[in-house]
C-alpha cells in the first residue's frame, strides 16, 4: 500500500517538529512583542535630553554666526562653549563661507587648504570625501576640527554653510572611521 504524506508530516520528518498553526502563532506573537519593545526603546532614546541642556535641544545644527556677532549657541539657548571653541567655530565658519562663495560644491582639497590657511593645524583637521566610492559627487562636504573635548564641524551643502559643535567621539576623533 502506498501512503501519501501531508506537507505537515513532511515538515515534521524533515525538521523534527510537527508544523502547527499554534507554534506559528506563538512565534508571531513573540516577534510582534519584541518588535514593539525595540520601537518603544528607540523612541524613549529619542525623547531624552542631555544633562544641563533645555528639553529637546542639543548642541547640534547651529547656522554659522556671522563675523562680529555673538555666539550662535547663546542666541539659541544652547550651553555656552569655551572661548577657544567659540573662536574656532568662527574661524571654521568664515573659512567655509569663503570657500562656498567661490565654489558651492568644493572638493576635499579646497576645504582642507582653506581651513589650514585659516590657521587650523592639519593634525586636528578631518575632511570628508569629495566623492563616493563609485566616483559620484557627494551632496555635502564636511570638515571637523578638534578643540579639547569638542569637535567643531562645518558643512557646505549647495553653497550654504552650517557649523556645529559636538563632543569628541570615544576614539578621540570627530568622524566615525576617521
């Protein structure tokens, strides 16, 4: 007598467990609960504030202050940076605005030359790549200068300059992988 196996029996023979709707439902419920936990944990991390900073604010994303004006961080209610970092922020902003005025999409070499020409030591400077690994032009170029425990990061995107002050990474650098 020839006996035909059902797909559930073949699955059980092949994988050592019977295939049942209950097992799948339990695994699906566990996966949904785990996904909800991950999303909740991620959202909780997004709403936290830095110690000593106003709710919902950070030291990032400050437009470069024009020369001769007060610190952008003080105007935005951000924590005040030390005098050396404030001077470096102004220097980076001025140098990058000069580069962007001449070329709204500068290359890595132009940015590095402008910043070292402004007096920033090459050893404390990092500049992002001017092209992707496939040879395409990047949308924005960034430069970072290390000042104590701060990184002054400037970005040129379509001729607009933004300068940000962020903490130094655990590696002692400003850019990941840099």
